C-alpha cells in the first residue's frame, strides 16, 4: 500500500472526525438557541458573542467535574458503555460520500473514507451495535431506573430497525446497489432524487431515525419524568458527556444518511450544467466538488434543525404508543410500500 494513499485516508479521517465533533458540539448550542427562539427567549448568550463559546464552557465543565463510579457498579462495563456508544456513533460516517472526487497534483482523491459495495449493510450493522453501549451502561450501573431505560432502548431499537430495513429494501429495489456512492451518483439532477420515487419509504425511514437516535417524541429510554434520566442516570463527568455527544453525532450521521439516500447527497440542481460551464471557462472541476460538499452540509443542517424543531414541538409518546406505531403501523406500511414498488418496477421494465 503506497504511502500517499495512507496519508490521504489519514487526513480525510481526521478532517471528518474533527468536523463531526465540532458539529455535535455546536448542535448543543443550536438546540438551546432553537428552543429559546420557539419559547420567545434568547438562549445562552453570556459565553462569548451570542453565546458561541458556550459549547467550550460545557465541555470544560464535563472534563473537570468529579468522576463518580457507583460502589456496586460493574466498573469495567460501566466504562465500556459510553466508550462503545461514542465509537459506534463516529464510525458510521466512514462510508458516506461527502463530495465528488478532488484532483490534486494529478492524484484523484475521493472524499469518502471507504467505498464498499455493502455500505448499507455496514450502516445497519453499526446501528445494531450502538444499542450495546446503552445496554451495558444501564445494566452495569446496578440501578433499576437505569436498567429500565436500557431495556426500553433495546426493545425500541429492535422494533424500529425492522421497518427501517424494509423501507430501505424498497429503495434498493429502485437503485439496484448497496453502495452509497452508486446511490448518490444515480441522483444527478433534482428530478432524479430518490425522494420522488420513494416518498413513503423516506417517511418511514425518517420516523425510524428519530426512534434510533432516541430523540423526542421517541426519547423513552431517557425520559426524566418516569426514569429520572434513564440509562445514563448514574453517569457523571465526561462519561455522561460521551453519551450526550454520541446522541448528537448519531443525529448528524442520520441526517447525512437520509440526505445521501433520498436527497441527492452532494448533487444540486444544475450541477452538470455548471460543471460544463466551468470546463469551457477552464475553471478547475474541484470547485464543483467544493460546492457539492457545501450543499451536502446545508442539507444536513436542514435535517438537524428539523430534529430540533420536532423536539420542542411534539410531546413524548407513551411506551405502548411507541410499540404500536412500530409494529402495527410502520411495518405493514413498509411491506405495502415494497409490494407497490415491486409492481411499479415490473410494469416499468416491461413497458418502458
């Protein structure tokens, strides 16, 4: 393996990791600002201009607070829980294509850490593993409220992985590929975005994304009114910070995945025409890649805002409502969507 390839991948992983942490960090500020706006108040505005240094103050608080491990906790698993949560949250971004290839010094540099042909299965594997961090943390705390939150998280995750997978099956019937890079490249042009051919599948995927990230109205594993905080009740200092960070990173990665699958990824309207114009003018094609990256992140920020808007708008479900929605509504709807997609695909192939 050549050294230049290793350096490129190392730099790309570092940049993506730093961007992910910065977005997660400032999502905490954005959430409080959005909440303040919707509740007719300012939100944090003391630490720096307009409160932009508030995430740094919060991070310092987590780092310098006293580290407490309950006397009857399983210490190894107690530490392992938040570790697994933050690792599984970060590694999901490895297969997401962030933009078109860059050409620097005659070398083609893909803006994707790993273009594997089973990227969708990889993402599902990461989603399945992420619940272990919550389960271990809740069980190792040796607290009944933490354990109840962990059990809720596990059953919720399993319940909503099923309709999410069924929604993706319908999409894969259309794209005929498990590679996220291929799926994005098929969506060149605004009219080719998958949202137009799979609106029901996207709606199911969106609802499941809220459930998988434990966001309101599906934050049953950590609801304060019933469980005094849920699975992370006994955690303090940076271990609690890792759980909170992993939630915001999951929100960011989920938004990136939805943009990749349904909203064209880094593609934007008139991208091909603009690329042809740049070629005529002798302008580097790298500018198209840079614009695509910017557009991709703007789409992601739109979804992150939607996550926050829903949190401060809708009330939390009861647990029986959560289960009924997953098993009695979303799964039958996803199966009907698969059947409809199959019929339309066969008819289209036959007559067109």
